[in-house]
């Protein structure tokens, strides 16, 4: 491990692969609706950080595995903390779409 590895964020490509192998998981994009329309990871759901409390009506089971991303990883880190405080038990920040190398839907 190198010193600069301490500052490296989550690997979104690895996070998406993990999401694909977890039964019943939801890929959650917490960017704004405009950002989501510009391009998002296929099969993701958009619930912006600003309205994250709406997750309760969209995802009722707090044991649902949630894989959360945004543009850079900052908002997804915030959303992950809020979701955990809301009682969601399997929440993972997978980082930012800016580092994603897979296919993007519009």
C-alpha cells in the first residue's frame, strides 16, 4: 500500500460489479435529476441527496442492499451516512460516476 492510496476513493467499477452479484440490490444515484438525465449507470434509480428522505417510500425494506453513487463520491458518502441513520443496514458508497468506465444510459 502506498501513501497516496490513503486518499483514493471507492472504485465505482468494482462497486457496480459487486452490485450485479447481490440479489435484490438497488443501485442508487443521488445526483440531481438533470445530472441523471445527462447520463447514468443502467438500472440505477435516481433519488437526489436533497430529497433522500423519499427513499422510505421507494425502498421500504431497510435490509435492502443499497449501492450508492454520485458524480465524485462526495454526495454519495453523505447519502450513505444519512441512509444508515435512517435505519438502512446494507449501504455502500461506491464512489463517483466520473470514474466509471462502463456503459452509461441517457
